[in-house]
């Protein structure tokens, strides 16, 4: 089975549709599938619910999809750094399911592991727990969280072989593996494609069984979310 597609646009063909639940990997602007996000914007699909730790920044990453009004709801843990996100949310144009970061990661991991729900203490007594089942274990209250099963996952990895075995690079190995596992269809953007066997078995971070389509983006922009420079004068 050929998993390699010639472009991000073609990799999304026949897969993305209006009203879907999508997961997008990355943390801030680290490890985001830049080419796939651009292709998703260009596809024109709308009314999307997007699972992602955050929503990019103005004009980059998922911020591009906010500008084109293609996202109707975000399931996120951090929503700063994006003025358009703030404007849409405060004006009631954008829904937000605010989710603690660890809970969000576990909801994706559970979805990919076939676990329908789990209990956690995080969020008990806050708006996060409103409308959810509470249960007591050993004298402590826990809230039940349902797993997430996105119809499509868009993921960034550093390297893939032709069977879809993936290797992530440093901190880009964040939400990407969990999103890839949870997606019913997973499309991966990589910087390098190698032959099967070129990645040592112990160096495979995610097996190809979770990967359906691969697209090469050898030179991503990798924009820095916030560049901080120390003034070393006089040091």
C-alpha cells in the first residue's frame, strides 16, 4: 500500500469534509503540520471542530483557519497568543471546550488505546467538571472524561519510512503521537522520507499501523512563537 502522496492538497483529497472533528498535533508552534494546515485552509472545508493544545497565532498555524472562519469550535488547553481567537470567542463566534492540558493529552491517548473514558481529579470543583459525571474513589472526588476520537488527525513528524513508521524530533514529540493514534485517518507531514529499515526498530517512536497518508515538506518555516533575547551588554 502506497502511503506517500505528492502534496498536502492531494493528501487531504477525499478525506476532509465540512463539520468534521479533527485533531492537529503540535504545541504552540512547535511540531505543527504547517503544509497540512495550509492545505486544509485551501480546501475550503468549514464548521470544523478542532482538537489542538492551542490555536496557533495570528496569521500562522491554526490562526489561518480562524481568519477564514473555518473553525466553529476549539477543544484546547491554552488559548493565549491569538488576538483573533480572543475576538471570536468573546463575541460568541467561536465555541471553546476548555480542557486541562494533561486531560487533553489523556483524552487523545485514551481514544487511540480503545479506552472510552477515564476518571481524573483535575478540574473537580471548576467549570471544567460542569455537566460531567463525578465519582468518589477512596474518599476523593473524580470527574469522568470521555476519550476523543477525531475523524482525521493531522500530524507532524521529522522522518517517516515508506511504511509510515515515524520518528519525531525533540519537543515536536508532544501531542503528535497521541493525535496520530487517536485519528481514524491519520495524515502525517514529514521533513524526510526514507526506505523501510532505515529507521532502527528501537528508534521508531510510532509504528506505521497508525499512519494512512504521508506528505513531504522538506523545508517547513518552523516559526518561533515568542523570540526572547537576553541583553548581554555589560555581562
